[in-house]
C-alpha cells in the first residue's frame, strides 16, 4: 500500500485570479453511460418507474454546473451565462454533452465536467432498479469516457 506524507492545511489554496482579465469562456464536456437495451427502450418510451429520465438528468446537470464551486473545493464561483445539456444514444449507451459559457477570469471546464458526471449519475439512479441482476449487481451498467471535448477563451 502506498504511503502518504502529511499534507499541511496551508499547502492547498485557491489560485488568485483577480489580476486576470474577464473574457468570454466556454467548455464542452461529454461522457457515456452503458445500459441494458431494455432499459434504453424504456427511457425512449418514457416508461421508467421514476419518470422522465433525460428531463431529470438535464435539470440535475444544470444544478451541478451552478454548484460546482460548492463541491470542488478549489474551484472559483463563476458567473455562468449559459448551459446546454444534450443527449445522444446508441444500442447500448447514452452520451451526455454539457456546454457551459461564462464571462470571467477562469475557465469553465470543471463546471462542464461536473454537469456531465451528475447527468450520468442521475440517469443511473433513475434506472437502477431495471439495471440490477438477480444478485443486485450491475453487470452492464457503467459510466466511462468523461472528458473535456473543447474549451475556448476570448
């Protein structure tokens, strides 16, 4: 097992961005959740037990973007000027894409990544009863490939 040295409280800090110029910023992040084909069909038909999965995931992603600085300690609270949440699907997956815009002194990629992650976790939560096998395990369900597709500044 790896050993860790003690990290002092004063060895972590939020970066001061006060001297940076305010500029338009944008980031796009994406990720996938793999599900059983029957679950995907139920999502498409709108017949899942908990209701409209993608509408709920959209709201969850939006809230997550706006609260990123509350859950990631060294992220700055930023003025979010726009959020777009989109979903595409295939035979065994749903892909979430979140675009975040801001005018500020620091980037918005953490907000986009947080939005994607929470959207995918919300999908999992909304369909977990149909994803479990007879032992209560999730043999198919997995989240993967969460990444920043693009970020822009200026």
